[in-house]
């Protein structure tokens, strides 16, 4: 299925949103890295007691989860920006079907239909 062409204004707005989202994701990653450095240097890098150790490990695990999620999302943002430049934004990378405009407005970095995204998520959970 071929996508209904998206108008130039919509594409420009989406590109601006994607560029802003990319900046935000990078900023969050930078902040998480700064937090990790602060945790490593706190108290000379040595926990003061078991509670400090547990708190540091919990914070580190949280930062790693946020970073992993944001790295994946950043790749999607980069791909969506490529698709805008290629003229294929709004067409699924999976099955070539049109991605509804409403989905693009809700999740501007998406490169898959709702069904494909759900299938990919299910497969990722299994593997």
C-alpha cells in the first residue's frame, strides 16, 4: 500500500519535533552520565554503609535502563529523520504500508504500524 502523501507543512512540523526530541534524548543521556560520575566520586568512590551501596546500585540500574531505552528511541528518531529526507516518512519500514497520520502525530519517530510495533515488542520480550 502506498501512503497518502503528507503535506510539506506536516513534514516540516514533524522534522522540528524530531530534532527537538533528539536534543532532549541526548540531554537526558548526558545528565545520566553526569549523575553516574557523581555517584562514582561520592565519598571517594566508596560507600559509607550498606544503605549507601544499595542506593548507588539502584540509581545506577535506573540510569542504565533509561539510557538503554533512550538509545533505542534515539535510533528511531534518526531513522525517522532519514525517512523524511528520503521522502518515505509515513511508510512502514516493515511491510511498506502507510502509517496513519494520527500515529505519526502521537509517535513522530515511529517507522512501523501499530500492529508491527506490537509484534516487534512481543518478539523482543521473548528473546
